[in-house]
């Protein structure tokens, strides 16, 4: 099974023990907070597709459209959010098409009644179609440009993609959840534990890390007038470069995936050298995402928005499918990695 990374949500760094709710974030609080920084909504607030944070598009009194992002309480520190903002501004200054928060009242991060938020210009565009090799080469160029800037500095406060966070902590959450049906627990643990043992053997420390978008999939790119724009740097972190590439791949056929990755790398290497040894990390990173996704839903299950959006998470058939997915993924991590040849025939 070729796991569809585009449908997956943001990664989290919390331990599930704090209050991460938006119970007090009502329309009046949102409007008053925005008015405080001088971008008064003149239209209704259109909720955009975001579960981890609360994101709204609106028309302001200056007749411009903006997007307001209210950060989930207690998830990131102020320093981590500001580092995300600074990274976006650095990219924009280097003419890498990335949506950066606006400086309003002298700052990018604002607080109103305990809620932290930022305001962004509204950038229109359409979703990028998966699998098109010409488009993937263009995407590779844009990611290469992003990484060329990213490699010029380091994060001091954002986390690093790690086995501890994505696997160990996620397993602790899954072991504690009551949502995994008791009759499926033997089969579930019988497959996920060998997968985790395999992931533990990967020599992550032997690869160079750098600043990343962190959640770089087609859903976080917009195409307008032939320009690709990066959005949503909420999961920016340090990690291996291939983390920002592998989620662009689509389909089940290995030959097709190889062609897609080669197209990405061809574009990427116009701006950055790519360590082709990192192709061996693609399936382990996909495993990270699968395991972490289940834990993320379990941690957020007390949020009514999650119960409405993901009702199937509490159903038997979801966990039956996850057992099959984990079996297929365990087989995938043991296959030979994609081999990128310099003269691969596309």
C-alpha cells in the first residue's frame, strides 16, 4: 500500500496532558482580536481546512483578504512560533515563494484573551496535481530553493524530527488509548512492535539535518499563474532533506515512484545537492507518519472538532485497516530503497 501522506495532519510535540482546547474561541473573540491589530473583519469568517489550529479567511475594512491563524493553546512556545515566522520571512526575503505572517503593530505574533494568533495575506491558487513529472521537476526546484536558504541557518527552538517523538511517544499514547478495540489488540501489537523494532535500527544520526518545511506535501502548495507557493510552516523543524520530498510521491508502482523522485531530484539539484543515500529513509519516514497519525487522533479525541471530522477513528473497521496498512508498511521498509541513477531514463 502506498500511503497517502497528503491526507495526514501536522506533527505534534505535546505530551497530551495539557489543555489544548479552543472552547473560548468564539466569533467575538476572533473579531476583537483582529480589530486590536488593525485588520477589522468586514465579512464573515470563513473557516479553512485546519484541525490542529483554527484558521479563518476574511475580507477586512481595507478591502483586502487575510487569513488569521489562531494557534492551538500550549502546543508551541512563543519562541518556536516566532522562529517559524522568522523562517518564512527569511524565505520571502530570498524570493522563495512562501507565505509569511504580516508585521502588524510591530510584531507577527499577537495575543488576545489568552489566544495567540498571526495574520497572513490571503494567497489564492489551486491544488497541484500528483504524479505529473514536469510539475514534480518544478516542485523540486522550489524545494531546492527553499533548502538553499534553509541550509544557511539553524533552528534554535523548533524540534528535530526524531524517533523519540514520532515513534516512542506515539506508542505510549497508543498503549494508553481505549479506542483500540480489545479484540484487535493482539493482531495490532503483533505487527506494530516488529515495525518499531526495525525503525529503531535505522542509523538516523549518520545523516545531515537542516531546517525544513516539515509537512511538505501537495496540499501545502498552491499553484497560480504558473507559480508554486509554499503555505503552512506550522510543522517547520530540523531533519533530513528527503522529509520535504517523499510526500510528493504518488501511486503504488515502484517504477512510477522512481521516475517521480528522479524528477524531483533533477529539479532540486539545480539549487542544492541531494544525498541519494537518503532514499533509504523514505519508507521509515512514512512509517513515522503512519504511527504518529494514529497517536495524534488519540491525543485530540477530546476535541469535539476531531470527533466530528474523524468519526471512523473509533470504529472497528478503521483499526482493521490499520493492521493491514502496518503489515504492508513492514514489508515496504524491508525492500531495497529507490535507486536513483544519474542517467535514469524518464
